[in-house]
């Protein structure tokens, strides 16, 4: 209760000062201040200040909510983007990959992407990263394997193409978040 | 209900499609766990629950091979009534398995 009162008190003081300032300014007539109190003018002042404060609070809340949402979405996308870049850089100079490296990457990527999609759905941001990562996994899995090590030397071009598509999709999703938030 | 927990009973790191690809393949999973447990469930008139959570990730080829073979061996209709798949971490695994089972029906 004390915390609420502490929060309300400064606003109430500011509100009353605002009412008085507003009221006196409405009374200035050719640089002369009318000291008589006009009840209708006073009421209009109180209502105007009240509406002003209400609008300011609502706009501020909406703005900070939308900013927080935007930052949160970007941080989630960045996390997946960084994980993808690390994975892609890791394979770009090689021609083989162990399944014990591929499987966790795909799983963790898809889990994070599912979380992102839950956040994207309400703001209508489309995201094809899950499909593209599945397609990338398919290219690896179709390559020759021995002892759970995939030799993708014959599919390097295809993997590079898919890699570029995935990077483009990240950029597209990033831009779409910027537009929608 | 009969149960298989892949992570606990088969391993958290699984392989690819066939024995030729390496250990812990989908084919090996089918032979060693999936088929015997399914037969047991069928003989006892029970359902078979397969828990897919807890692994380091399951390759599409692993799922396709093991459950595709199951569908081919017992029929998609039988599987739909008896097989219960649990995948809270990756709901997509269930979709992939269902696709593999449906495809096995038309093979």
C-alpha cells in the first residue's frame, strides 16, 4: 500500500501543479491575470490535463512494449543466426562431418526456430528457415557415409547454394521483423 | 502399455539409415528394439509408446528407415492404432515418422 502511495504521490503533485498552471494560463487576458475563479474553466483544465497524462502514459507503455518485443525477437533470431554461421564456417573448409555433429545442430536449431515461430505467428512474420535446414540436412544425409561420418565432397556446390539461401532467409526474416515491429 | 525410450535404451547419439552407414542406425534400431517391442505389444494387445526426447538429435534417415520398415512389416493402419509417439522437444519428428509410415504403405 505504501509503495503504491509513494508512486502515486509525485504524480498527484505534478497533476495539481499542472492544473494550476493550466488554469492560470487560461485566465490571462491581454497580459492581465483574472484572479476570479471560473468553475467551468477550472473543470476543463482538470479534464484536459487528465486526458494528456492518460495519453502520455498509454503511448509510453505501447512504445516500450513494442521496443521490448522487437529486441527480444532480434536476440532470439541472432542466437540462431550465430549458431548457423558457426556451423557453416565449421564445414566450409571440410568435406566430411560426423553425424554426432550434424544431428545436435539440426535439433537445437529447430527447437530454437520453433520458439521463434510461436513469437512470429501473432505478428505474421513468415519464416522458412525450418524447411531450409531440413533440406540442408537431406543433402548431407544423401551423401556417402561410413562409420557415421558423412563425406559431402560430391555435394559441396549444392551445400553452398543451400547455405546462401539460408543466409538470405535470415536477412529476409530480419528485415520483416524490422518492418512489423 | 509397452515402452521404448530411445535415449535410454538405444543411446543419445544415433546413426543414419542402414548398418552400412555406421553403428546405431535406423535399421539397427528397428531390428533390436522397435520390431521386437512392437511384436510384444501386438501379442499382448497393448499399445507401444516410443519416447523420442532426450537424444542429441535423430536424423531424418534414421526415423525414415526404422519406422518405414515398421510400417512395411505391420501395415500403416495397425501402426496408427498401436503406436504412440512422444516428442515434446521436436514435434516435427512425429510428422516425419507419420510421413515415413504413410510412404511405407504405398511402397
